[in-house]
C-alpha cells in the first residue's frame, strides 16, 4: 500500500505542476515613454501585476507608459488606450457632478427621490454632502443571505458579486438599509450609488448620460463609459484577474455606476480628469477641496480624499473591482499627478504614491484568509491519507465523503489561495498527497464495510453535501 501511495503521489504531483496556479507577473511588453516605463517597473517590484497603464502629469504635460499585457486568451501590450474597470475613482466624478450641478449640498436625498420609500427615515434625510463624503451612516453594501452567497461565489469563482444590479435594485437596497453612525466618515458604496441616482433623477436623465454631458464630454473623455449588462466590453480591454491569478468576471452593476459599478476607462481619459482638477478647469473641480477630517491625516471633500505625508499633501481616489485596481492622485503644490490602472486585484496605491515621490506607508497585513486557502485547503487530503493507513474501522461511505471534501478544498485552494506569497508548487504537492490518499484507500476498498454502523438516511448526507457543492461549483464555472 505504501508503494502504491508513494508512486501515485509522485505521478500526480508531476501532472499537477502542469495545472498549478499561475500568479500574475509583468511581461516584458512595454509601450510609450521608455523612461517612465522603467520607473514604473522599479516602483512595481514583484507586486502581483499583469499589465499596468500609467500616466504621469508634470508641468502641464502628460506622459504615458504601459508595462505588461492585457492577459486573457490573446494577451496584448497595454497602453494609454487600453480599457480597464475603473471602480471607485468614479466616486470622485460623482462628487464633481454634485459640485457642478449647483444644488445645495445640504439638500436631503429624499427631495430628489420623492417616489422612494426609505424604511429608515434617517437614510432619506441624509444630505447630498453627507452621501458624497461617506457621512450618511449607510453600510457599504446591503447584506442579505443572497448577497452572502454571492460573496463566496466571488471569492472562489470570480463571479460578479452584484449580479448585474440595475438602478431599481440599487434604490431598493438603499431603501431597505438603516443608517448607523451618521456624521462619521465610514466608506459606503451604497451611499454614493444613491447619490449618483438622485443627481441623475434631478437632472431628468440616467447617470451615464449625466456623467457624459456634464463631465466626460467637456473634458474630452471619449473612452469612459458605463456599460449595460448586454453591452460588449471595450475592444482590446484588459482582462481582470485576482492578485493571485484567478480569472475574475467583470462587474455589471450599472445601477451602482455612481460608485464605480460597470464603469470602464483608460489612463488617457483619467489623466485628462486629473489634469483638469489640478488646474481647476474641470467641471465641479471644487469637489477635490478638502472639507472635513476623515481620520489618519486624511480629509475629504466631495468624493476626493486628501492625505498628508509629512509636508506633502496628496489628493486622490482609488478603485478596486474583482480583477482591476486603479489609482488617481495629485500633489497640487508640486504640480504632479498620476494615474495607474492595473488588471489584477493587487492594489496600485503604493505604486501611484511612489511615482508622486511619496514613500508609501508600512506594507499591508499578510492575506491571512488566502494563506489559509493555500496552505490548509491544499492539504485537505492528509486526513484521508492518515485514515487509510491508521484507521482500522474506515468504511466506504466515510472514504468517499473524505475524498470528496478533500477534492473540493483542493479545488477551492487552487481558485483562491495566496499564490505568489505561497509558491504554486505547494498546491501540486497537495494534489500529490490527495492522490496518495485515494490510492491507499483504494487498496483497502475490497475489505471495507459499506458503513461502520447500520446506515440511516443521514448516513448519506456526509458524501452528498460535498458532491453537491462540487457539482454546483462546476456548473457555475461552466455556465
């Protein structure tokens, strides 16, 4: 039995290396300004990036560079015209719309949405300024059993956690939640989504049209758009991945467009935005003026944050979807601005700050959850391996159950583990351990009883549950 187990482990480990996780890395592809591209590569280090499209604004001039590629089935070098999911940088644009429309910032949101029945009157009485500066007390998202399930499909399957929510769904979510901690800055996607929908309703149009007519058009931002659920992604777009290489679905939640849902743009377009805000010529550029303390040497205006770094002040906003990370910031005193768009979940904030000449703060905490997925889930087969050798009472139902659970966790570890921080060959070794366990159990199979105890209806739940989860995950990934 030992010889069979060892041989199975060696063969499976060798085969598993062919399909082991593939963490993202920058390819040698380079476009645009060569000196800036080299600067980007140095600043990026080994940060889990696939393709970075960067714009640097200095002395009124914009320089562009692309390093790496789009990913996907046909990778292409990225450049200033490569489209990325923009994410929450759009919140700064929504703040600019508020500043540009001339509405009183103290207007309660219910006055712009008279048809919405808020279950908590405090949500309806939140002012436009409070929504824009995250002080309305709304949660970041509405939590329901369905949204909880979607969050796990997002983690393990790369699915859109918002499931293409439109304006109606976004308003329903805002109407259903309660406000808590009003007056304190607490980041809320839902609050800024509500603001965007309210501003559009006031203007008698939808959010995309309002954004295009009041901001994008005047700035010449022709490559920025809110995509509808059935609208194709921009030609030549960057494909999103997690920070560890899992393919991630684009987010189609156009109802949350005011907070960044379903918004795509390019570094060329966002550089125009940053340049216009720095110069004070962009519509609603006063939104970037800090108005309130937001903690940790940070202040907030309408959407835009301003953070102090010693004697420097950086005004900025970032963005993060499932597979894209973005950053736009500027130092008004030095006249330097930066835009960084990346097509993985690895944050680009520190990279952007380095390009602005600001040393980033201490690194982020280790990704504990993803490390558990990589190191624990990959070796779930060890339990069955131990039982195959040491448990004299092992039965067939228990063997099948443990094998199915181990297969499920091995799959989940592959999908969501911290590959990069953990070398991918670790997963292959885990797959080898699983094969050894199955082989060792198989040698005992003829002598095993069906169950160690008389079977009953709940006996079959043990293998049925992991089997159902495996089939559900497989069906989800195929569909």
